[in-house]
C-alpha cells in the first residue's frame, strides 16, 4: 500500500480479502492486518478519503487571485498520519516513527487553483487557472515545480523540470518557476508587453539558477539545471516562452470556432533536433535512447537560447503547460484531448482537467515527476469588467 | 570546565536497495572532540565525569619467573604515578583469590601525594605465590566500583597464565556481574596465557588487550593504559538504535579500534529501540558496522532503516537518558541497478576486516588441533584479506606463521617452527583493525540527507 495507491487500493480491496503486504487473510471489519499491521485497503482508503480522480488529496492548496502563488512549502494544517502503517507519529524529518517509511513531503504533491474575481456563478466560482505537480510513483523526489498568478488582465503560469542527474535541480526548478512568475507579474503590471515580459522573465530565472551553481563551487556541468516553460494568457492571445523540453499545448474547446489543437513549443532535445534536421523520423528519434537529452536548459552551463511564440486561439479552449512526465505518455494534442474527453469541461473546471491528466500519467506508470497546468481561454477574469488600474499597454 | 567533549555521529552507506531488497549495511562513526575553551556546553556535550581506577596485578606463583614480578611492580608504580590527584583508586593482587594491597579494607581512596606514596611503598612488597582465578579478582573490583556510580570506572588487569583455579562457569558469572560496572583493559605477559580468554574478558568488559612477551615492556604499557583511562571524560555511553517495526537488527559490531560483536549486548530501552553499551569515552573515534533487515518498500520510497543515537544516563537517577548525537541509516528502493549494486567503500573495508579476524582465529585454532588443511586454507585467506584491507601489521605477523607463496591467491604453507610469542601476537592482534583511508570516506555513495 503506497500513499499513491488509491487506484491500487481499490483493486486490492476489490480482489481478495488478504493483506497487500504479507498475504494474511483479512476479516471484513479488520482495520489493520493482524500479522503485520499494514492498514487494510478499505480502511486506508476511507481514512485518507481521497478526492475522486485525484492521486491523493494530500495537500490541497487554494490560492486567492491577488496572492502570487508559489510552489514552495505549504504544509497541511493537520499533521497527517502515516499513509503506510496508520501510525500518527511522524517525526520532524518526515519519517514514520513506527514503520520508518518517509511520508510524502510538502512538494510531493502540490495543487494550485486560481479562483476568479466576481460573484460565484452557479454556486461555484469559475477558476482562472489550475495546476498540479506530483512526484509520480517511481522517483524519490519531486524535481518539477509549478507557479502561477492571476493579474487583472492576464494569467501567468510557469512550469519547470529539474534535470534529475544533477544535484540541486529540485531547488533550481523551484527557484526558476518562482522567479519567472514574479518577474512576469511585475513586468506586466508595469505595462510591459507580454513578449518582452516573457523574455525578461526567462533571463532572470536563468540568472537565478546559474547563481545556485556558483555557490555550490562544483564544475559547471554538475551545477543545478532545469527546463522552463511559461505562458501569459490574455483575452486576445497566448504568449509562450521556453527552454528545454517542457511543453505548451493549445487544446481547442468543444464549442468550436477556435484554431485546432496544437503543440505550441518545440523541444530543446536531441530527438527534436534530429527531426528538425530531417535526420530521423519523429518515431525513430523518439525511440532512440538519446531522445531526451536536453540541448537547452537554465543553469550555469547553459548556452541561453530561449524561445517564444505568440498564439491567437480565435475561440475558446484551454492552454496546457506540462513537464515530460505527462507528454511522454500523451505526446499528441489528440491524445491529450482524448484523455480529457470523459471529464468535465476543461474551461469550466481546469483543476478537474489537471487531475485527469495527472491520473493518466500515473496510470501509465508514473516513472517521472509529472506537472500539469491548465488555463482556460479566454481567461475567466476577462468576463469581469476591467479594473481601471494597471491596463496592459502594448510597447514597442 | 573547558574540557567538554562534543560528540558526533557520521553514517556511511549506500542507501539504495533493489526492488524487494531488505538488507542494509552502514558504518556508524562516533567521535568526540574537545569543545572550545570557555564555550557553553551544547546539546552534544556533557560535563566530564569523576574517575575511579583499579590496578589488578597477577601475583600467582608463575609470576616469580623471568623477572615478571619485578616488571609488574615497576608497571604498577608507573600507573600509580600517572593516576591524577583526586581520582579514586585501589591496587588488588590476584592469586587463588583477590587480596587488597592498597588501601586497607574494601574501598577506594582518593589519590593524593600521601596516598600515592603509601601505595608505591606497598606495591614494592608484592610477592608471587598461588594460582590464577581471574573471575574472583574481577568480582572484587566490581564490588569496589559499586560505590562510585557515575564515575568513569576503569580497571587494568595483568595476567601471565591461564585461568586455572576457577571453572569457566565461575569466570562467566563474574563477567556477567561486572559487565557494565567497569571497563577493563588487559595485558598478557609472557607466553603462557590464553588469548581467547583475555579476548572474552575484555570483550565482556568493553576494553582491549595486548600481548607483552617481554616483561620489561610492561611499564610502558601500564603507563599508556592509565593515561588513556585518565583521558576518558564520559562514562556509560551507549548507542541507542531504533529500527522500523518488523525490522531485525542483524548485527552491530565495533570495528575500530578492535572487532567486537555487540549484537548480544542489547538492552531494550523503548518501543523498537535497544541500547548497546559502549563504555567510557574520551577524545577518540570508534567505528561500528550495523546491519539491519527491513521490510521492503516500493520502488521510489525512502525509509529510515535505523536511527542511531549516542546516549548517556541522565543527571538524576530517574532522569531520561541524554542524547548527545544522532544519525540516520536510510534505505531507498530503486530500479536503477547502477545505484543498488554499488557497495560503500567503508562497508566493504570493514566487512573484509571482520572476515580477516575470523580467518586468523579459525586458522590458528585449526593449527593447534593439527588440522593442517583447514589451517592452511584459513590463514591463506587471511593473507589475501590483510593485503586487501591494508592491515600491514597483521600481514607482517602472518609472515611469521606461514610462508606466503602467492599473496594474491592466498597460497601459503604453514611454517614448521613458529615461536609461541608470534602465534600469541597474531591471535591477539587479529581483532585490531585499521581505519579506512580518507579517500574511502568521501565517495559518491556517502550518506545523503
């Protein structure tokens, strides 16, 4: 029984009444295995009360629109009990004091929802954006990071993915995403054009990550590094900026009128380089062991060559930012649209859409950290009359 | 006091286990250093304890040969001269039973210029007569130390022969009574004593022992042992080990300075927690090899496989133990074979040293039994291991017991004429280990978190 295992727990509970760890038969009302003390799947599921469709609602976060949301620590107010053995004694460093297993950290699963201004519509406020970053099932740490903020006339989101082979990359991703969103917010509020703000934010994040490596004193190639993808969504268009292989997608809404679903970024990766040079087919490049080698990143050893693009959707839909933990499993815009087809309308419930996609990645094996951010277009806040302050002006 | 020791615990391990892996090894290094003068005590420091010292001199009849008695007197005097003023002390003579030499009556007295002068005088009158009953000597020391709880309690034991005048059971009972009451370092003088016996005694009493073939060297040994005892600042140190539920502590062995298996010394001290007594501590560093078997976790999960803490008894009799330092032995399951198959250099080093000690002891035992095949095989293996772990002293001693034909494969031939002193020395020093080099300490698989 792992802390991620509401899906597994369901299948175990539905199978035979036996302990998942030691095989001891379980009586229907047993809360714990008599032999080894492992919580019974039914009890564990009830005790943790996971939200439907969520890997586990460990640390739900809801952020007010006027408050910059960052991906840093947000501990649940109540000290959770051990998800593995049920004990309530968790030591300060996160290990269960009975079974010894480390409990999910405050960054292992973070979800953020930006509620819109204005009165609740139909009992629920529409969300301007939502995102989830999750450790996945096989990695010890979550080296992805996610940050977002809603401004009066724009929604800004940044997703970063720490380079797993380099120590300190977890910190790099967190720093880059926080810096990126903070710089975007400041620049846009000061009236800077989205494209300029996007470039300024990437440069600032790159410098911040490079400084991390300098203090470490190691070789540049051992310095912390991460990918970066940002989006500024206004009521007219979407501006994306990126370095590395974290992606932005446009997913057209069901009502039509919008441009078709599409990938808005091109990876800084070996595979993308091969395809762009017409050296290999897309399938062959992707199957190569070198496919994921990055050709661009933020960090000390980076040759900064950031990209940006402006996209005019023309109609309703959602913008999706994600780390490769998602797109490895669902690379094509069509795959993503299909994964969302059974769920609620992504424009109306971006958090629900993010959950569906994270779930899909975990169901596909969850080998990597996975991060998903969903921003409805046009932004929900644009339904609200523009505030008189801080209009966004175009600058040349 | 400016002389407060500050304790640290360092853990060296490869924390990665393959899927389904259970067995985790770690080297736990416990060290104490002097804090800066004038600095307030921190969490990891304790006030130095009072000290109590007893000198036990074998005065059995055999001591009158080869100048041993005269050398023992000189040695006892050297020790008395090193014991600091204020330390409680006594001198016991051992034969068929123990006899108080100084002071009169079953007690310890405080060292002063006056008591030192008196003790030096009466030690000069020691006579050799009677047999050897070491258990009875130790029991007496235990009774004298009982009046000094909280002090660093240390005894020096000198013997020249086998424990012939009491039964093994009597010795075992005495050791059981004395374990935890005091720490005992021993010296075997001449060549008629039994290394296995002194190994048993000093292991039970958390001390060390050495061979002193030449009686003239005793004086130097006694001075050194006493100086070392005077350097001990903290009494009754224990390693407290917490392990996860359903985990099993396979073994805990001291590896530096000597190999001593502490596994059986566990005293339960809480839920999933046991204390392993380490004796008294000065400015020194010791290393322990810990092996714990844990229930496997899923790939990607981390577990605290053991939580080791250095503890001393609380200030008041009922006060909880004071924690001086702590360290974590972690486990992390991975499907990356490159990580899980790596062996920590220090774990490998100490695993080799354990096997080396066993190979020597088994080889010498087989040789004494006349089982030459086993002796050749085990001592040959010892030659390979001694070179591998870089224990040059043992390699040199092995050269005096076997002719090495090929050190790489361990092809050896037993020497026909081996001096008793060389055999004793090899047996005695089989458990004396060497530290791992600095290179092995900072490997990429050093402790994380």
